[in-house]
């Protein structure tokens, strides 16, 4: 079985559901505004925010870590970007799980 890594980006309020929203991660690919760089276990990679998806929680094999607070805030800001409107949401008040997972 091939394991893939991802970042849970669901708000904590969605924990009552049987699904989570994840952004896949890769060590390959190219830099882009919606692909923030991340470093985990001395490996560099990208979080593919342009490829988010919902998965059933039963597909999560294990939680392999947690994103530091500054990186979680950076990712929250990227997710909230809207070029036509200035965000009124304070990203520091957003509550995202930010767990790194293997699926």
C-alpha cells in the first residue's frame, strides 16, 4: 500500500463530521503562491493548497506530526486570500487542526 502525506486543514469545528479536509504534500513539484514550503523531519516539501480534498477519517493511517504555529498561520492566510476583497478575518483567530498525516 502506498502512503501519501497530507496536512489537515479542516477547522476544528468540523471534528463532528466523519470527514476531514486535507491538502496533499509533496517533495517534488514547483513553487507557486498556493504551495507554501514546509520542512518536516529534515525533509523539505510543498503543501499543495491548490489540490485540497475531503477524505473519510478512516483513511488516516497515522498522525505523523503537527505544523508549528507560524506555519499554520501562514497557511491560514493563503487559504483566506481573495484578490477582490480584503479579508476581515484574523488568521490568528482561525482554528485549524494542522496535523500532518499519512493516508
